[in-house]
C-alpha cells in the first residue's frame, strides 16, 4: 500500500466525516482555530480518503470547520488509500489539534481502528505504542451503560465516576446513582460510599422486576433530563432507600395533588 499524497482541495469537494471522532466540538474552539489559520495559514494538513470524485475527512475535522469559517482558501490535505490507514497515520496526539481528546472520543477512535484494521487490542496497542489496558479501559466505556457514556461525553461526570457506575449491575440503581452524581457533582469517594450503602441493604442484588423502563431518548439534551426525587418530600437524599413502582399517569397527577395538599397543610400546622 502506497503512502499518502499531498493535495490542496477545494472545500466544496470535501465531505464531513460520517461519524466524527470528536463527539463534542466547542464552537469557540473553532473560532480560535480559524483566527490562528488566518494569521499563520494552515500548518497541519487534514487526512482524507477518496469518495468517487470527492473526498471524505478521516481526521482534522476541526481544521476543516475552521477553514469553512474563513472560506477563502483550499484545504491542505493528505489523501490516504484507506480510512483505517488514515486513522492510524493521524497519530492520536496529532488528531486533537492541541486539545486533549476526551475518554469517549478515544473509545470511538479505538473501536473504529479495530474495525478498520481487523486486528485485536494487543496488535492495536503495538501499532499505536500504547498500553493495552489503557485501550481496553476506553473500550469498556462503549460496552457499559449508554446513559453513563452520554453523561461522560457531555462532561457531566468524570471518568472515575463512569467506571464505577458501570460496575453496578442493577440498572434501576445505576440510573438513580447516575442521576445523583450529575445533580450533586459527586466525587468518586462519595459514589463509593453510596454503593456501599446499597450493598449493605441488599438493593444492588435485588431483582427489580417492578421497575418501569427509563426513557432516555432525550438524554443527549441536558435540559431534558429531570432528577429522580422522592414523590412525597421532593428530595433525592439517601437514594438507597427509594422504591420504584408502576403508576398510571392520571393516577400520578391525583396523588401529586394529594401530596401537595398535605405538604401545604403541614406548613400551616407548623406555622
């Protein structure tokens, strides 16, 4: 297989990547990069593969978006024979454009390399000159809870929290703990304590057959995720003491009204 060839390609001939490695691209970062390119020209080429008469980006997506902002010059590009070779040729550090890749970005990157190169993690570690356990740890994120992965990508939780949450087998308790971590900005030691409390009460091993499925269709939108709270006191303290149950929507409204009345009456009595 021959090496890449250097070309300058008009922007309108370039397709954006079908599945960008970077799951979260900051608009302000693109603005900064565009100003840098305007001042110093494009110092690093993007990596592309041929797609008929066009080209598809494999790496350098941020540089391409910055060039679109300027819209006054072609893109300097390395044209590779295959997507997998382009991804490998990018080198992990070079691909981030002076911004560190997040763990979710790395997880997708490794998964795409494994699929494209048709090799195992041992061979991939050798070719990238990286630790195999590091690669496996990132891939474990893709094998874990999808909601945890989304929150990690959004920056709502840290990597240590995500790893710990993925050790919780009970999906209902895991969802509740995830909610607690997001809304209380919990640290690893706090989550460890919560998990210990749940284990002590047997809740992690309990078969939650009555638990309704959680609707996570809007999880990518931070505003759409509402915290899990107690239906009576409206607080989310001591999540290990909460019980899931089935309830009709119209019944829930009636119970909410009754609870509200009782809470109002208790406030009057205390006053």
